[in-house]
C-alpha cells in the first residue's frame, strides 16, 4: 500500500477501507507519511467527505494510535466536556471548576486554537507559570485532589490527533465534519471519562456555519459515543456573535475568573451558556432531573467554592511549591477604541463573530502558521454586545495588541455590527441532543 493510492481513492470520491485509514494514521504518526501528503488527503476528505463507517474507522485508528488514560484510580463519576470552538469561547475555564465544586470529577484534555477560534491551552498558558504538560500521574492526582485538571495531550495520547490538529489549522481543512468528529471523539474516548457533554457551535464564528450542519455533527458524535457505550449530551448553540465580552487569551481568562467571582455581573449570554453546560454535566453524573441539577449549579456558582477550585488548579499546574497570586492585569502596549458613528444607533442585532475572530487573529491572538508565537495581550474587549443600546459616540469595543493597530481593523470592526430599532434578546436559544441511554 502507498499513501498516493489512498489519496487517489478519496480524490476520486471512493470509500476508504479501515485498512486504508489505519495505514494513513500509522504512517503519519511514525513519520513515513509527510505533511504534504497528509495535507493532500485531508483536503480530499474536506472536499469529498467520509461516510459514517469511514469516520468511525478513522476515530478508532486515531484513538488507538497511542495510550488510553485509565481513570479507574479516580474516585466517582468522571465527566468530560468539549466545545467545537468559537470566538470568545472560554466556557471550559468556567464550567470545570463549577462541576468540580459539585464533587464531580472533570478530567479534561484540551487543544490549542484552530483558525479564528481560541484554544483552552493557549488561554491557560496566558496565566504566568501555568503548565499544560502534565504527566499522567500528575493529571490523575490533580483530578482526585482538586476535582479537575486541564491539560494538553501527552506525546503518547492520541498522537495522531495531535499532529493532524496542528496540520488542519494551517491547511484550510478545519471545517470538515468527519475530521472534527474523529478529532473530538478520539480525544474524549482516550481520556477515559464515563460521560461527556459537547458544546457544538454553529454560525459565522464556528466551523459549522448552519444549525443543520451542527446537528449533523452532533448526531455523528452521538453515534460514535454510543458505539463505545458512553453517555453523551450535545448542546447546540449559536456562534454568530462572540461569546461573552472578550476575545483573545489573557483577557478571556480574566473574564472567566471574574465570572466565577461575581456571576451577577457577567455577560448574560455567557452566563446562560455556562449554566446550561454545567447543568448537563452535573445531570448525567448525578442522575438528577434537569431542574434539580440546574438549581445545584446556580447555588454552587454563587458560593466561593468554584473560585477556590480555579485557584487550586492554577497553583497545581504551576508545578511549583511557590504559591503566587493569580495575576491577570490586562495592560497591552496598544489600545484603540472603536467608536459608534452617527449612523450606528439602536440596539445591537449582531456582531459578526467571523470578522471579530479574524481581527483578533490578525492582532496576534491566534496563529497563521504552526510556528507563530501568540501575543497573550492581543484581542478585543466588547463594551457593547448583542441586545445593548448604542448611541453615536459610544465606545463599542477596544482592540488590543503589542504592535500598532491598523486603521482598517477599526473600520472592519465597525462594519461587523448590525443594528435594530427594536429591542433584541441577548440570549441565544439552544438545542439539546442526547444518546439513547439518556433519553426519557
């Protein structure tokens, strides 16, 4: 077998066998298949797709390309959470300590940014001294002791996904549903959790541009989970607008930390999203009703326990006995205001997440190539969000960077906003799909 034969098959829209996909994954992991060859196959998959049988075979090949974490030493029910990615999506940083505060264990393996979407690992590394490179022993001990850990994949855990993830980010193949599903589910299954909640985004700032495509992705992942006897809930939510009031790295961590300290002052849509995701994570682990689980989440959110859990995670992942305060002061070198013009009045109907994500990426908060170094202070702060009233002269948002901000970025930010004369609901509706074992 030769990789060119596999590429030709998929280029001509022929089905790949489990052996074809196993050959590809084995060869890419051991280095006998080059990046340019893998890129060609990924693009053929992006164009022609994979059947469910091919997607399941790819997921299995990726899953068994390395080690699988044994969580048997972690006491209690283990729940995992994943987002398909979005602009301003800092949900993991908030829900993990909330659920841990309810005595549910969260063993979370996260990823870096893809395209315009930020990655949890990049955000964590914006906190001084925090390491995402935990050994399996450190990871398991932290989950047992604190209740959750947020770490990157080790070299031996789904190494196929680790390599493909970085390659997809720079080859225009991020948005292929089979690649998204196999990437997410191989990691989720390898992490060993008993159940999982997936936050599936759709809209301009997501890989799934429509709710129909998001539902298709959710259904694929549910089928994969059911094939491995895992409980799963998928929450479909809009990413037409950025989530919350910050986009970037360090500023998103600060917003997450501030929400845990004072949820009553949080952005309404972000608060609603983290409440729903936390509720389903607690619901599947506790077997409580949705209403009971939601009350428990809101009660614990208004205590100081999640903040303590977040701080304990930071101190533990600094891998040092030196307990420093968490420093999240946000002082970028350059800050530019985006001002509402005379024509920009009324209620904000939409802030195009695709445009905002691209501006944040170009400011330095994301990567154009695998070798790019992130600017943790780069990003955007939204002073006005969906549903807010705007008058001429109001500051709509601030653009942050460690280099001068081009004027065209300001114009693009202004053009990203649409207005309504009528009031607009700031909270997006959600659709929930569950595996068969969780359906009433």
